[in-house]
C-alpha cells in the first residue's frame, strides 16, 4: 500500500487489529461478545440499511477548483479507467465542488465504469480466466450485464439467470434447479470449495455481508448445539469429544463459537461438489475413509447430526428459514449488512485496500452512505447509485484531500 493510500486508509478509521468489524450500529462488535451456549431466541428483521432516518438530500461539497480536480483525478482511473478529460477539467475549474456529483454520475454511463465493476468483483470473488474446464469469467460477465443495464445490485446474488460468452442470458453452469446469480456459477463454487463447505460460506459472508465468523448473533443466531455433529458442539476443552478437533482442527476446543453459525451457511452448499456441480444424490455424510470434512464423490460433509438434515440444502440465513441457496441469497440481499458491505467493497477497491486493511472502515460512514443510496431508489439501489453516494460523501472526499495535504 503506497503512502497516499496509507494516509487515506488511516483517515477512514482503520485499525491494526485483525478482528472482524461489525458494519452496523449494534452496541457491541462480535470480537467483544462471549461465546454463546444457547441460540439467540429472536432473529433480526432484515432492514437493508442500518439507519433509515438519514436524510435523502445529496450532501453539499465545499471544495475549491484545485481540490475538486485533485479529488476526481485520484479516483477516475479506478472508476472509469481514464484520466479526466479537458471538458471535465474546465467544468471543475468553473464550478469547484458543485461539479463533482454531476461528473461522477456521468461516469456511471461509460463503458469504463462497467469494466471497473467487473474487475472489482473479479478481485473480490477471485474469479477470472478459464481453468480446469471451468469458465471463471462467468461472475464478471453477470456483474457487467447488471451494471450496464442499471439493474439493482442485489441481483448479483439473486438473478435467475447468468450471462454466457456471447453476452446472452443463459442458465447458470452449476446445474442447480435454481439460480442465485454469481453464487450458482461453477467459478464461485469450485473456486471456494473446501472441507465442510467452509470456504464457500466464508467467501459469501466476506464479499456480500462483510462479516467473518464469529459474527454478532443478533444478525446470525446460533444453531442449537444438539443439531450439530459432536465436533462442533464444543465450547471448551471439557466438551470436546472428537480427537481431531482437540487443539488442531479449526478452533480446537471452541468449535461452537464459529461453527454454531458456520454450519447454518455451509449447509446451503451441501449439494455442490468440489467442481461446482449440483448433485441431487449428495448425502452430507462423512466419508469414513476420507479426509475429515469430505463426503464421498467430491462432496463435502455436513455440520448437521440428523441424517435427513445432512442431505437437506435448506438452513437458516440470518435467522430466517431458507429452502436453498437462492432463498438464502434473497434474505442476505434484503439484510442490513448487504448495502453497507457494497459501500465498503467500492471503497476498498478504489483506494487499493485489501480486505484486512479495510477491516475498520468507519461503521457509521458505511451505514449512512448505504441509507442514502437505498432511499434514493426506494430499497434496492444499483451499483451506480451506491458509488455516486459513496464518492460524494464529504467524509470520503475529505480523507482524500487530507492525504494530499499530508504529502506536501
């Protein structure tokens, strides 16, 4: 991370700690919570933004011509893959801060903006190219289609179609009897395949909810211990009965602190094999002769104890029943975590931050920008709206201008 980006990152409220940040207004982040012994009784109602009372008025940017020009020069390459044009420079010299929003709004209609959105999600999903016979370009194509056609950003995980190599709408390539946007592409599924489906669940939460395990149980209530296989019921050394878990696998003695939530999300992937194909015959049963966490024929082991539950791809997303990955994605898209996470993603991408460097971006900033973006388009904003509201927020502008001053 270069000096300019370091200054911007520090100004956005980053911390050296590596714990997960809670991107909402709950009183206690997950890192300070104690390990639960019983599941939460009442699930959180999805509300899409953390603060629906934020005024919808566009914020006023008080910038002179030089600062406004510097600001847009700092972000144009990442958002539209080009420098400022002569006409944009002239407009900034005439109007100063008043020109920032109209120029960014105009950017969202450019092909370079579509490409930037595609590159952003390719980075986040670690999906591009073609290998092992799997089309890793599929997620990026869907993102480009949604952005080019001004579709709601939630459709990145709820769309009932994918985009083929010719640019046409097509079925997704996982063979599942339902579609959930990029989540039902083999690129996502094979690219994140791992034992117990932990990689898929982790990537889903990191990219679309900006959460790691354990997260706040007001968002994801814990599964009852008795529904999990013995390994994942343990909250301490005395409770751990499985030899492989004692001080080695996962959290060792404290498996339940993460897997009490992990298990709920991993179950949505139990029907997908390691190549990303949906399999109706998946059982979720541990292969007695295989590596811990792997079922038979390239499938993964379920967290569930009951035999019928092991094979069922339904579970709970943020406390709400979901029959499969598509229904889980719909709940996630409607949750209070989704839009603030999109704001965080565009900030991290534009300023070259890694996921860990962006852990402590100010929660109030994310929720306020998300609320403004949501209300400007009722409840389901496009990525263009999210980006406009993010990069016209005075606090984001201020940290970039402050970084300029720090280099003088």
